[in-house]
């Protein structure tokens, strides 16, 4: 009974969507260039997933930068403390910059990946079409996206690092932690203005070194491992949305774990100007190697993986938030995106194997 109703509903909606085409009507979306459709579909998915895990991302930054009053706490105690002192909105401090960044970052990553891949295939056909091409194209696309959007990432970190306490102290049992007053940024524009005044364009790219060193192998490994995992999936399951989400999540986790120490160095370099020079645990890092060695020497090797568990939680949240909706995918695909965003746009233009929104979720 339920199956027949579902089939009838799908048929009715499909007929409804088909009617405008039969009458020769043209919608605005039909006139949009392919890359604009990719921007809409992928950017919306990336922004949504980033906002969904914003509270965890805020806590991760506080743990990575050893923010006073938080460095010795776990994830849930950090969330509780933020809620107490900054309220619900405190969970989303800096998320505006994060969303502004993830949309162009994901879009640039996706579109330049396709361009780099085609360029490599056309100019270096001897390399074939295997996973190695995906590794090269993914790495180049990742580096391009980072360079174009890095100032927004810097602003996101600086805004998230600022912890305001109405009582001016954090209390943890019998001990109290005085929160050092930091330069108060009142938004993204204020961050850009202040940072540029301090050191010009160069200051807006503070920490970009470890970022590039990390993003290139991370992006490449993620694409490569995804391809390898997919090879071991039975052919009858390779079109499954759940299976591709799982492969993408595992590939992303592997890449994140491998490059995570570089992410910690990046975060600490980004907020160095907000910390006193005499604070021994936060010496000025002049290079990525110096940052790694200084953190190990002064903060311990475990600090290189501070907050890593949050990355695992984020992947689970995003995956299982979207999983229930995936069961409605055939209906959604045939009745909506099959007409509004034709499949050659919604899927990868090469082989229709990668749903566009899955690619963008991986970048978040």
C-alpha cells in the first residue's frame, strides 16, 4: 500500500515537473551557466554542514590554541563553559567567516579540480586515468582554493579565539582562571582592518605555510583513498549514496589525521599576535618546522593532536544528519534535480559517479 502510494506520488510530481517543459516554458535556472549551478548546489551543502558543526569547530580552535581556561578541559566541558559564559550565540562566534569561506572554497575546489583533471589528461595522457590523476588534480585544487580564501580562515580563527566572560573569570572548582583581555574584533571587516594595519597583506596570510603543506597532501590523499575504497565496494552497491558517503568520510578522516599537526601549528600561528610575548608556551613561530618542534618541546606531542576527536565527531554528525534523507534520493533526484539541475551538472561531468553535494560535504 505504502509502496503504491509512493510510486503514485513520484509519478504525479514527475508529471508536474514535466509539464513546463511540454509547454516550452524556460525557467531562470535553465539559463544559468554550469558553474553557477555547481556553486548553488555545492555551496549550499557546504554552508549547511559547516553551520551544523560550528559549536564543535569553536571548541576545537580553543583546544588547539590552548586558550586559557579551556586547554585542560574535554569537549563537553568546553561546550558547557561556553554556554554558561557566552550563551548559545557563543557557539557560533566566527561562523559567519567560516560560512563565507566554505562556499567559495568548496566551489573553487570542485570546479578547479575538474579543470586541473582535464588539463592533466589533455597534456599528460601518458599518466593514464587512474587515482594518481585524482591525487594531482585534488592537490592543485586544494592549494588554489586555500590561497583564494585564506584571509577568511584567519578571521574565523581570531574571532573564535576571543572568549568573553561577563564575570571576567572562569571558575573550575576551587580554581579560577582569569581571562586575559584580548583585542576585541567586532566582525570580519574589523579583523581585516586591524590585521592589515599591523602587517599589511603579509599579515593576512600568517600561517598559510603549514596550511599549504597540509592541504596539498590532504586533498590528494582524500581523493586517492576515496577511489581505492570505492574499488573494493561490490559493483551493485557502488551507486549507493550511503556507501559513497561512508567512503568519503573514511577518506577524509585518514587525510585529516595524517595532516592534523600542521593544522595545530596553523591555528597557533594565526593567533600569535593576540598573545603576550612573555608567554613561554606561545613563542613566535617563524616556520612550520619551528612551530612543530616548539610545540613538542613546550607543550608536549599530544598538543599536536588536541581536538582531533572533534573531527571524528563532525564526520559522524554530518554523515548521519544526511543519511535519513538519502533514502528519498531516487524520488528527489528524478523529480527535482533531474529537471532543475540536469544530471550532467549535478553529478561529476566525467562519469556521473560523484553526487555534487557529497563532494562539497567532504570539503567542510
